C-alpha cells in the first residue's frame, strides 16, 4: 500500500490517495467518503460512501486507486432515496447510482434525462433535510456520453435533466453553481458523488472561457450547470476545487486531433482559473505544483504523450490517469484538480 496526502491530517477534512484496496490507517481520521477508480475486484467495499468508477487506470502500479476524504470531526451517516451519505457538522459527502432502465422515455424526455433530473432532485431533497444547502462539488459519470440517441447526444440529454432539477428545486442555474465534471464510461449506471456544506462556495470563472452556463445553443438545448472552480470553507480550511477542464477557448474546442496541444491548452485554462482563485483566496496563494490532479485520457495510446507534457508543466505533482470519454467528441482529455490550505483565522 502506498499513500500520499497534500494536507496535514489534523485538518477537519483531508484527502489521501491509497493505491490498493487496503484500509486507510485509522489514526489519520474517520472516513467521510471517497472513490475507487480502476478495476476493483468483487471483494467487500468500504463501509463509508464510495463512488465506484470502473475505468482503466493508465500508468498505475495497482489496478485500483482509492481516494478517501478523512475528517477528525464526529460523523453521522445514513441513506435516503438511494443516496448513501456521511456528514460531520459542516460537510456532507454522498453517492447515488441510478439505472436508466428504471426510467421510461417519454416524448421529449429520454431515460437519461429523466434519471438525471431525478438524481439531482434527490440530492437537493437530502441537502435540505440535512440543513446542508450549499452544493460544492459534483462528480458525474454516465455511459456512452458522446452517443446520439433520440436525435440528441447523451451528454446534452444529461444537461437538460440536471438543469431541470436545479430550476425545479429553486437553485440558480448560473452564477453560484457547484464545481463539477461529467465523464463518459463504457457502461454502467448514472453515477454521482457530491460534497456539500453549511457555508456557501465562492464560484470561480475563467476569463479565457465563456462560463459553461452561458454557452450558446450550439452546444445543446440547455447549458451545462457548473462553475469552472469553487473555493469552499470547511472548518479551518480553504479548499479549491477545479472542475473538469479541457482545451476550450471562449466556447470552442481548440487543437482538434492534437493531444499535446490540448493538454497544454487545458493547463493554460487551469492556470487562468488558479489566478482568478488567488484573487479571491483567504489563505496563501495556490500553486500549480501543489494541486492534486485527475486526468481523463480518451485514448490509452495517448497516455505517454500526455504524461510527458504534464511533467514539463507541473513536475512531480500528484496525478491519477484514467481512460475515459470526454463530454465533447473532439476533446481528447480533461483535467480536474484540487488543493487545500489551512486558514489561520
């Protein structure tokens, strides 16, 4: 087992990567939730909320990477509307999986659209019941994200359902929306993990890009509902969540067919988001080299090129590489990241 951590274990919330299915040492804190990435065996799962992401890891020494959010504060856990959740006094982590087969398509509403809307309605009901009104970060995974069915790409169907739920639950669909990613897998359920809190997030946008929620209609009937990044404030901390970031300038894909060019452009966007976050931060400045990264690569054969390009930009930063599909068919990779700082006051 190998572990690494980018924040001290005495923070109320920390993240550790564990590249095996072994348990995180208990002395580092209690498990709020986490994720299993790769090809986990059929063995027992952790007892805390865990998002299972069945996608090949690239360049890893283990078939599985376990990511765990830890907290030193007392925890409560439960289940609601098929959501498995765990919380302390200021932060809640939950996981929800829905089968599209349980939702019948109707005229103007696909099974995926219906499932997406229902998933977010359930999330918002839980957050209201738990007095955790502020959705900070969401990780969305769905099958065949670029496939067109019923005349519309599945990612665009997902966007309609997600935005419908935001509107129906009286949540703004622009401005103060969570950081997020939406990634395509070969198959499986609609799989969503999320983190929320008692305090509002500070949304961060990218001056190099049109805000996703303001995309023109060329990208579907409804715009994606997420911010480029978010600063959030568990007790004693400032956490920066950077959403899934790709080779997009303005609202258009750039460097089509060039994975190295897309990698560099994606990092230029992350650098721009980081600069905006540093204008708003309450802790010491965030740096590219300290971020913890998850990189989704569409074609496994591009992995060596992507890794080499990133090493010149971020050095030995913590990176997990996953083979998966990206929300646009012409995007070859997507990069998300986060970092956490202590707050002195």
